[in-house]
C-alpha cells in the first residue's frame, strides 16, 4: 500500500470538516497525534451513521498508521475525506486524508475488526458492507497481521509508569485508542524531532486494571515504544524520522 493513497475514483468517500482547537494542540501550536487519532475516529463514526450502518456491528481497532506531510496547526480548518481502502470477510481498512487551509496534510490508515456488539466477538462485515464500502477498495485485501517487534530487555528495564484515568475508557470498557497516541506524545516531549510517519498496533485491549508502563528504544526507523503490563505487550508503536 503506498504511503499516500489517492481518493477513490468510484465508490463511497465521505467528507467532513473540523477545526484544530486549543484542546488538540501542543504548546508549540501543532495538532497532537492523539487529537488526529480522534479526528480519524470521529469521521469514521460520522460516515457509518450517514451510511446507516447497523448498531449490531461495531468496530475494534487493530492498527493505525499516520503519515504526516505537514502537521495541522491551532485554528486551522480541516477537510477530512474517508473511504474503505481494503476489505476482508471480518475486517476492513479505512483511509482518511486530512487537508488544512494553512497547509496541513495528513493521511491515516486504520484496520478495524468487525464485532458483534452483543457478544463482542468478531463477525462478518456482511452484504451491506460489501455493497456500500467495498467498491472503493478496488479489490485490495485488508490484513490484521501485526509486524512491530517486541520490547527489548533494556527497554523493559527502563520502562516508566504511565497512569490511566477513568476518563480514558470508551463504551466498551477499554481504554480508547487515542490514549495510546497520547503516550506517543508524552515520549515526543522528550525528543528534539517529530516523526513523518507513526504506527500503532493494538496487541491487547487495555483496561484500568492493567497499570501499564511505557517503554521505548531507539530503532533504525527512529523510535519504538510499547505499553506493557505484567509481562504482556498491550500496545506497540514505531516512529519514523523519515
């Protein structure tokens, strides 16, 4: 899959608008990664509601990559265009392009697993999805395979506590996906560079009882990070300097 995927020439593409607010911004005025992750979730929800997606099928995020040409800035007005970029019987990939009126340019690509909201178990996306969303995928197949490495022993030894709050929970009783991006922002505050690409993989759902620790280690790409608890990797991330 190319780093920047153009909008589809056919099939469904949903458009929304947003503005970078004070609560989305760093002290320098750029939009934070966790704010961008929320934008991606919000436009996905708006698209599903607009398409009449059934409440009986929800979505759990497996992984997400955000590519940055220019970070949106405080006050910038954004246009978001989202579409299905790959599909499979029980999961799908959604790509969202964010373009700002001051030059902000970001594209996020996220793989979501369809789940039955009553049982919480994976389920087939079904005929409605195939009819509404699959045409824009142009036959591309989505994969839920994870690829980021496990933490090094040194990273685990140097990991620091990363407390959670009850406000971090979503309607599933899990820590919201954007909170993992907040951990990335916490680590970025210690660095003198910003990534042009960032990837997050959700190895396990995180709950308040996990008491995670944040580990990090330099990599060939730039920096690898993990949220870990009791010997389990909850979230993996990789930041690319170029």
